[in-house]
C-alpha cells in the first residue's frame, strides 16, 4: 500500500537487521557542450552548474547525481512503477520534462513510449549521451521565458523544483502557454520537513532544526521550499481544469511493517545519506552564512539522527496534475 497523507504508516516492531544494511555503504558514485557551460564552479569540495551560475543551489557532481537516481527509484517504488499519474493516454506526441537532472525520468518515459518525442531541460549538461532515439536534452533555465512554440506539448512534467523558482505564477503561465489544448501538466514535490505521526521526533531534535533552516533559507533566497503545499492552488489559479492532488508519505528508513513502504524507506534513507551534504552546503554557506565547519558539524548530527531506529520519520509527497481546457481558454 502507499501511505496517503491521512493514514499513519504502520511501524515494524520486529525489524530485520538486513533491512538496514543497504544504508551502511553510500560511497558508490558512478554532450559535450560549449566550454562556458561545462566550465563548472567548484566550491567547498562540490561541483556546481556554470550556465546561469548560482540560480540552483544543488551540486551537479557524480555524488549528487547518484542521489537523484536513487531518489528516482524510491519514487518508482512509492508510485507502483508509474512514471506519471495524469491520464495522458498512451500516445502523446511530445513531452517536456522540466528540470530533468540526470534525465532518468525522461529516458525511462522514452523507452516506455517509443513513438513519443521526450525532451528534458536542465541548467546542467549531466545527462548521458547514449539515450533512446526519441529522447533529447537541452540546456535551459525554466525560470526564464520559454523559447518553444506555443502549444508544443501534450504533457509537461516536473519533479523536485522546490527552492528553484522565484515567481511560481509566471512559471505556471509558461507551462499553460506551451501545452496543447487538452494537454496535461503534472508536478511531484516533496517536503523538506521530516515529521512523524507517533511523536518519535521530540522537540529539539536535529530533524526539526533541519526542517526549519531549509524553510528559512528558501524564504531568504526568494525561492520557497514550501511549494508542496502551494502547488495545487497555483495550478488552479493558472487556469487548469480537472486538477487532482494525491498525497503520500515516504518513510525515512525501513521502519514500516508494510512491505512496500519498508522498501521505499530503505531507498529514501539511502538517498538522504547520499544527498544531505549537497542539499545543505550551498544553502547554508551562501544564504544562511554558516561556516563550512558548522555545516559539517550539523550534518554529522543529521547522520546520527538518520541512523536512529527509534525515530519513525517520513517525507510528505504531493502529486498535482491538471488539464489545459480543450478550447485553450481560461475561464
């Protein structure tokens, strides 16, 4: 079962030691464009994008790219191997994946729908060169004015743009303008706040500090991390019809007694171990003014928290999809 937002995740009261072994080893790390795009910025031991430098706070190095692919797998387990929820149909002609990252979602969709042209855009040229013939990648800034022809796409997909967009209403206007009448938009976002249903995250716990500092950093940056709670209304306000929101709980660790959620939690915990330094470093040093030593000390505390089996934390996930009216007109 998938844990919806109003149902508590069942807790495994007799966990198997093997459930936790996957998280003990997180060290595995696995085109060519203009030199100005690939002349990356290196800072505090991590690599960042060069195109529109500073617009995105996450690294684009192999360690962080591994995190993106681990996260993709966690979502597939959570969503029962579905790449999307919107009733797009089996034969869309053209699909756009905004903020494609490593391109894994776009590649999987291109494999699944070989007659569909799938485009992925990102600030970083980190996608593989060997891809399906119907899959293409472009370097672009989703927060700028889009250069595609109006009404170009049957389906536009977004996953994980939290903390990336200053003007969300303007972004949704671009999405609306570039969808064909009757086309669908879908956005998947997760919370930066780790919470529990059973009170296993007490006051003063490092998870609470993690949640608070990320929310504050987003507000200071002018790029909110709270889009999970805002996106449904934004999509409605942009003129979309048949808007649906689905909420899920993604356990942080294999602590659930539900077999599927235990598997989700195993992969999500691995993702957290792989990703926390990259998620935190630029935001806490550039935006919050922390020293590198303070960031590393904080991350050490977070890692201890992630290994605490008495804590039954989860990440909230929101999936919102909506349809552009068939006549292409807003009410």
